[in-house]
C-alpha cells in the first residue's frame, strides 16, 4: 500500500463508520427516551400510517363506550322514576277500591279523594322529570358502533295516559303500560351492557395492535444501544489512530 500525505483513506472510512454508528446511537437514545419505536415518520412511514388509523379507531371506540354508559345512566334514572310511578299507581288503585266501599261516609270518601288527587298531581310532576335536560320519557337512540350502526332506541312511557286516571280500570291499564315500559327499559339496559363489553374488548385489541407498531421494546433497544455505544467508542478510537497514521511519513522525511 502506498504511503501518501494528501489522502487519508483509512481516516475517511473510519469517519464514515463513526458517523453511521453515531446516527444509530442517537436513534436508539430517542426511542428509549420517548418510549416510541417510531420517533420520526422516516423510521417507519407505512407503520406510522397504520398506527394512526388504529389509534383513531380506538379513541372512537372509547367515545362510543362513553355514550353507552351515559345512555345506561339515563335508563337507570328513568327506571328509578318508573318504579316510583308504579308505587303511586298501586296506591291510587288501592284508594279507588276503598272509595267504592258503600259503607264509607261522604267524609271518608272525601279523604280518599284528597290523597288520590295529591297522587295524581305527583304523577304530573314526575312526568316533567329530566336527565341533563332530556325528558325521562323521551325516546332516545344510542349508536353502539363507531360507524353509527346498530342503534338502540329506548321505549318511552307516556305519562299522559296516567294523568287523567279516574277509574280502577284506568289504573290497571296504566300499570300494564308501565310494566311493559319497565321491561323494555331493562331489555335496552341489557343490550347496551353487551354492546359496551364488545367495545371494551375491541378498544383493548386496537390499542394492542397499535402498541406493537409504535411502542419500543425496551429490552431489544437497550441491547442495540449498548452495541452502538461500543461502535461509537471504538470508531472514535480508530479515527484517532487513522489520523495519526500519516505522521509516519515524517520519519521518512527526517
């Protein structure tokens, strides 16, 4: 091999290797410090695009699950009031039966009538109950998927039919309607519960898939970090030696 002064090929190669190792070391440090396998789009452009879609889908699943939880709270509130309505109707039916007793005096019947009227007024008050501004007896529709499909509608109980109850048969009819409404309420709660369970599982799987693309494997990356550290240190030492090599020419010129 020729001994030259103007060109130090060994130093150039050593410098290139050192620059490459240093770049890899910086990438490894960035991944470990951020916890992300993809720090810049150039690390994995295709993977980043897939991960963004998975992340967005997982967030939408979470949002739908939140909506379902709110709908369940609405239904639970609605059923709680309907349960009270049932107790009122039971008492009104009892009062109507007692009122028909021929052995009761007019003053006795007036007392029954007073309570009956008061309970009717309470039904009117309950008819105006709301949940966050939404009437408890309004039918609501809840989408159970992020795409908006699979909507579930609640069955509204019409209080108007129970406000003008004046006969025992009317009260019986109102109770039957109420029973149907509570059954529909329970069915909707049951279905929403299963829908929420599916969303929870789907969200977890989407996040897991996103993690495989985006999250750095600390054990693997730590091994790479140690490797690049050694290469940078050895590259720095070899570059220093390569830069010292041309000085041997001075011995030939002395």
